[in-house]
C-alpha cells in the first residue's frame, strides 16, 4: 500500500484522467441502462420454480408471455349490456389493440360473451390483450399515444395491466430517485462543509460519489445486456454510491489532513494515508461486497441483480478512494484546506486521553458486563417485534395510487365482482390424447375447497393445455395460498404447473426459504475470513458477527413496527400495507450486515493500530475510539441521509429499504460502537487478539496487515 501511495503521488494524472473518462462514459450511457431495467413480475420469481416454468412453456409454444399484457378500462357514456350493440369506445379500443404488432389476442365482453368484463353498473368495460415479448417502454408509449390521438378514446380510457404496471413503476422509481437526490445532496453538502470547514475538502467526497456512480453505471451496461436487472438497482446504486463514497473519502481525507499536519504535504503524507486509511477502506469494501454478494446465491433476478449492483458500486467507491482520491490529494497538497469557511489553524498537540470518546469508553468499561447485558437486551427487545411479521409479494399496493395501472387494478377489484382477485392458471403438457385426463383434472380442480370457478380446458398448442381457475380471497392472502396448496395435492398422472400471482408468491417464498441458509453461511464465512485477515484474531470476527446479528434483529423489528403496525406511518407519508415485502428483510439484512461491518472495520482498524503501538487493550479501545469516533459518527450521519433518502420514495418497497438501512447504520454507529464494542472488548481483554499458533503464523506469513508500518508510525 505504501508503494501504491508513492506511485499515485508521482503520477497522479494517469489515475485522474482514467477516472474522468470512465465517469463521462458512464453518465453518457446512463439512459441506455435505465431503459433496459426491468420491473416485470418474472423478475421476482425463481426461473426453476413451477410458476416460472409454466410461463416459459406457454411462451415457447405460443409466443405469448402470460405474465404480461394490457388491460384497457373503458368508461362508457351510458350503461351498457351484452344484449346491446358493441359500444363505439369498446370497438375503438379493440381496433387499437389489434393494430399493435405485439398483441396476440384481444378479449372484450361482447366478443367473448363474458359479463364479468362489464362493471356492475354497466358504465365501465374491460378490454384485455395478451402480448408477445416486446420492448415494453416503447410499446406502452405507442399505445398511450394511440389512445391520446383517438378522439373516441381520449379521456375515456385508462391503460393498465402487468406490462403497463412495469413501465409506470419503472418511471416512478426514476422520479423517486431524482426527488431523493434533490433532497439529499444539498443537505450532504452543508454537513460536509460543517465537518471539513472548507469548500475544497467538502467537495471531494461528492466528486468521489460522481466517479463511483458513473463507473458503476458503465459496468451495469454489461449486466443489463446479459440478464434481468431490477429497476430499483439504480436507486440502490445512487444511494450506496453517495453514502459509501462519502464514508471512504471522509476517512481518507481526514487521515490525510492528520498526516499533513504531522509531516507536511507531499509524498510521505500520501503514502501514510494510503497505507492506513487505504488499507481500512479495502477491508471495509470487502466486507460490504461480501454481504451484498451473498444475494447472488438467490436465484430470484430482482434480488441477485440488486446484490450485483451493490457490489459494483461498493468496489467502484473503494477504487476511487484508494486510486483516485490520493492522486487528487497529491496535487492539492495544503490546498485541500482552500476556501475555508473559518480560518483553519494548524493542529496543536493535544491530550487525546481526555476527549469525549475516551471519557465515554472509560465510563462504559468500568461496568462492562452490565452495559453489555443491558445493551444486548434492548436490541433483542426491539428484534422481538419481528416475531409476528406478515410477508407479502410485489403488488400494486406498493406503488402510488395515482398511477394509471394501479387505478385500473383497484377499480377491477371494486367494480368487477366477476373477475377473480386470485386468478390461477394450470399449464399441462399433453397432446390430443390427454383431453380426457385434462377434463377429469379440471373437474377435480373445481371440487377443491377455496376454488370459486374453473373454466373449460383450453388447448393452447399441439402439446399444451391450460385450465384457468379463480381462488377465493386476495392473491397473496393466507386463504388463497392454502387453496393453492390443496390444488397442488390433487392426485393425477398429469404434471400441472400452476402460475399466477398466488403461485408466483408461493414459489418465491419457497425459493428464498431453501436458498437463504446457504447464502447466510457463505456470508458468515466470508466475513470471518476478511476480518481475520485484517485483525489477525479469531475472536474479533466472531464478536463482529454476533453484534451484526443484534443490529439486524433490531432493524427488522423496527421495520415491522413501522410498515406492518403503522407506527409513524403518517409522518413518513404512506398508508401502512399491514405486511412487509418478502424481499425487504433479505435486502435490508445484507445492507445492514455490510454497513455494520463497515463501521466495525473503521473502529477495529484504529484500535488495532493503537494496540500494536504497545497499549493495553482498554487503553487501545479508548484511544482508538477517540481518534476515529468523530469520523465514524460523521460518516454514519452522512450515510443515513444518503441511503435514508430512499424513505422519501412513494414506492413502499424503496421506503422499507431506505428506512431499514438508515436504522441499521444509526443503531450500529451509536448503540453498538459506543456501548457494546467497548464493553465486550473490555470483558475479553487480551483474548480479543487471540489466534491459534498455526493461524497466527499464517497471518504473519501473508504480510497483508500492514502491522510493521503501523508499529513504525506509532513509534514515530
């Protein structure tokens, strides 16, 4: 690391020039990335699950994607009935849809003789269209333009359905992202000015965020061409890109100013900054990357793509802090303090044994057992709120009610009692000879308790049948899922594959349940290894895992209190859905785990540095906390604002992710780092640094911990 600092000091423009090029390319291509992000229901399902296989079978046989489609809600000038001629607006809507190249079939009440497609009062009609694969955004834009150009339809038609919901939800995510940036960035700039007391130093973390986000966007371009990437991945990239860049750059700039006050500006100050703060940033980024990387083991595209996006932006933020920022600092020298808000005097030697954090840690370490027990009990009590959690899947209830597709879904539920709230499609392989068996299966399906109705079997291709049914209750209700379980247990020699919202949610829940243990084990092992490499101890990594688990438990409990029980929902501006999105605990868990370890690395790295200088454990904890406590507190506050800005989103799942990550950071940086870490380390004493002799020898042989440099620095 020292050699890297020397290279960056002597050749800064190579690093800076490459960063500028990557950033410009990334933002220039950001529109391409945004257009290719997805919010379709297929992104929330395991491709190997029965429901996803059913969709794939139908699409392979007919070209139709049954989890996509359009629904036009047509307002009629006067009540209509099937005994009357087709209303002009319905006929115009049918013509418009049939003229679209991606539309495979159009269904309305009059052509199908289905009274369920007409509202109770006869004033609204539904026109459905099944579609083939297409460029969703372009198709919806063209369809909306067609409605607006037709004087018969203009002002009388709402466009909904799964495809429209996907596009409108994606557009809403972009609006939420722009709104969050508008609120967060000015606040962050003001706080950075107060922290650094200078314009140049305050701008460096934000410029680092620009570089990190631009580089990540460029890398995401390759991802969106190869796989399904969630539309919410871009929100995560911006939130984490700003938050982690500020974290890493705050640590690096603070250390550089410290070294500059000791040694003066120049190569030596940059070398020491890279060797100490740079090493900490790399280990911190490794732990966050490992936490988000665990999501790659989950076969659900919406979650694995969020993990990939988070990993990429974390690595880019670390690369900027280690490779670009030191080069900028080498060029700036003392000008890093240029444009001060207040005249910054050179630091005078001060007694760091009497600072706030030293006093706090010594108070805590006087009664370490009592503080540890009370703090852990408080975190467990908060975590107990999650014991009654109710999970739900992605649905229109998570999106703003003013979106056209959401209004269509709500009106269908309210005014069209004949349309099933919980549709179920059973896809069955078989040719003409399977007709008797399929008919018998349909009769058995109709006799299952909880099944309201079953349509006659439909032969969709030479080797494929479809049996449509409706389940009692809302699609994600316990009643509908229990009925689905009974449907799955119907004895038959056929292999029916269920699909529909209820089946998708049940399969997603099952997939998460089967894959989460492996992801958790991988995360635990990776974190233990990384922290062992950083500390040389086998005790400190285990302690970090336990503390992260306490932080995560408390965070999830508070999320249940807010989003399920409705506490403070009015202040946050949303109607509580009464449940938690099933993906939220996993996403928030990985974020909380990574960010908690991030601050643990910041603190442990400095404590270890003091311990290597010859201090006893308690003194090393007190002095390390004093020297890094202000940085950790400032970094946590800034990260809370950057990530917590997602809580301002009008999309509930983004609110859950933003608030969850912010709560985890606040809990960890305050309760855990200020109370639990000092108390537990005081209880462990010299056992904090324990490692079996073979592992200790292996750690010394690796020579990656920078211990010798830390000893030399401490001696100096």
